[in-house]
């Protein structure tokens, strides 16, 4: 199977980060103008862009890691897909009008890939 799950997650992170950099450039300019140190804390109009960008960067890092695992081991642990699905459901329930829906594809893909690799290894052990 071709590794795609990590690339998909990383792609979500890239789009999220680019959208954040462009959409919040005014807030970013204020942060930079004030020297960054403690320019966000306690200010909702600044906290949202911070967490928006933080998620994007974390999604890129997570995507790179998942891609590395896929390429080196060929399979993902089952808990990863189920955990990612749980997070996706929470995001979509709390913020249904968001890009959270995009995370269903890699979450379900990770679950299916783990199920397939597990059933394949069980058949191999049974001598089938």
C-alpha cells in the first residue's frame, strides 16, 4: 500500500498554516511589532490566530511523522486511527463549519489500514 495518510495530514497542516499566515497577517504584524514576548496571553483576538497557526504547524509535524512510520513500518498502530477519529469527531461537533471534516479521510484511512494489516498478519500466522 502506498503511504498517503501522513501526506494528507501534512497537507491539511500546510493549508491551515498558509491560511492562518494570510488571514491573520494583521495580528502577526502586531505581535512582531511588539517583540513577540507575551503579546498574546489573555487577548482572545490574538489567541485564536496563535492556536490556529499552532494547529497547522503541529499537523505538519504529525503528518511528517505518520508518513515516516508508514514508509518504514508499512502500517500504523490501531490506536492512532481511532484517536485521530475521536479528535475529528470532537472538532466537527464543536465547530461544524470548519475544515475539521477533512480529517475524516486520514482517520478512517488509518483505521482501515491498521485493520487490513492486522487481518493480513493473522492470516499469515494461521498458514493461510
